[in-house]
């Protein structure tokens, strides 16, 4: 028999049958493999037990493993006592078992007709598992950092300039517009609320304190999480689905060091710069809004602003940004590497990365606010 010809031989002894697979059970020969499996299944009537012999199997990939996993499930459902004879081909058994397990998870999934309380309970029950995955990924990244420092060649540093371009420079128009508008909004609110009391002079200080300490880092991080976080998650998820990450492992590269470290570094470098530029634009927006609807002159506004700009206000805001950037990078990369399935899974992981990143950014910012208030800064 030619080496690239799919064959499935059936040998029967009473109520016992043995199915011997040979040839390539892969995507290129999927039609022949499916036809051979169907013909073999039709000839098992009257049998009690079925042995699936993989010792002569030439090669197998995901398509062949799915086909054999479904065939095995069908034998179990029809009451046959099926077992695998693996021989030296343990990789084939591992693939088939993996797809059988995945198929079992899908079959036991809760139906969509669950009540709202049941859905809430199901989501709540997933929290410990999700937390474990997050801490496990964070721990593996923490272990990868010292190794990346001792072996710089294990990190794709050549991609860092392009990542800074994509994450930082390309995001500058969006973050700048967001901070400019937030500065205008804070100034308008301050003017409308403080104006009746004759306290317009306090509006520049309000814009400085509110934006430098809180709103600047928070708004910038949220925009970056929605833009760059989704991009990182979808990029790594696509690499996972297309088995590029497995190819990196086969070449001896650690995906955490090769992919995650440069993306986190690009975020840590870009986010403080974007925040600082956003602070300047917020001051400009506050100046434009206040002078447009009040009698305060631009000269007086700039003078009041200069009096309130201190190193403490600036550093309190910028001190948060590396931690916000690290949270965005780790969450987006972790969601990308946890992807299972096809194109729909990529979209779901990108959405989850954005939601979790924004929530984490808000929580971390609140923690720093509480901490600085506690120590009196």
C-alpha cells in the first residue's frame, strides 16, 4: 500500500472487532479518512468491543484527531466497549483525548435558557478559576523577567520600537483628544458651580489637581486599554489559534519572554508620556473653556495654573502609570494566550481583555488615591 494512502482495516473475531488505521489522518486526506471511518462503523454490527489500533498510523493532526474523537464518542454512545491501542504513537492518543475532553466540556455547557439568577451563579462560580489563571499567568511572567534580564536574546527587543510606535505614537491623537475634552468638561463644571460664589479663581487649581492626580492617568489608561489592549489580545490570540506560539516553543523560545515582555515594556514606556502630554492638553482645554464663558483673562488663568502646578501633583499622577500599563499588558497578553477555538474565540478574548483591563485600571487608580490620601500627599 502506498505510504500516503489512508486505510482502515477491520478484523472480526466473534463479537470483538479490531480497527487498524494506517496512512495519514490529516487535513489533506480528511475526505478519505472520513469515508474510511464511516465504512468501518457500518461493519461493526453485532460486536460488543472494538479495539482502535493506532500502531500503524503514519501521521495525524487536529483534523484527524477530531474525526477519531467523534468516532470514539459515537461508539460509546452506541454501547460498544471501545479502547485505543496506541503502541509508540502516544501523540495521537494525546490529541484524541484532548478533543474528546473539549467536546465533553461543550456538551455539558449550561443551556441559554437559564434564569438570571442561575447565570449570575454560574458567573460567580467561575471567579476562583479565573483568579487562579490570572495569578498563575502573573507568576509565570514574574519568573520570566529575571530570565529575560540574564538572557536578552530570549526577548524580541527588535520589535520594541514598532510596539512603541503602535501603542504610543499611534494612540497619541486619541488620548490627546480625550484629555483635551476632559479638561474642557472639568473647567465648564467648575465655572458653572463656583461662578455663583465668585470663586472662578479656583477653577485653574481644580483643573490641575483633578487632572494631574486622577483624571489624566485614568483617562489615558482607559483609552489605551480599549485601543492597544484589544490589539495585543487579538494579536496574541490569533498567533495562538494559528499555532505560531506552539512553533515558537518548538524553536526553543519562551512565548512569555518573546511576546509578553516587549509589549509590557512598550506600554510602560508609552503610557507615562501619553499621560504627560494629556495633562498639558487638559490645561489648554481648561484655559479655553474658562476664558470663553467667564471674565477671567488668559493671563490670570495661566498665572493661577502655574501657582498650583507642583511636583507632588505631577508625580502622584505619573507614579500610577507604570502599574496601569503593566496591568493592561499582562491582562491583554494573558487573555490572548488563553485563547481556545477559532475566530470567534479571538473576538471574545479581545473583548474580555478590554473589560478586565478597564476594571483593573480603575481599581489600581482607586488604590493609589487611597494610599496617597492615607500618607497625606
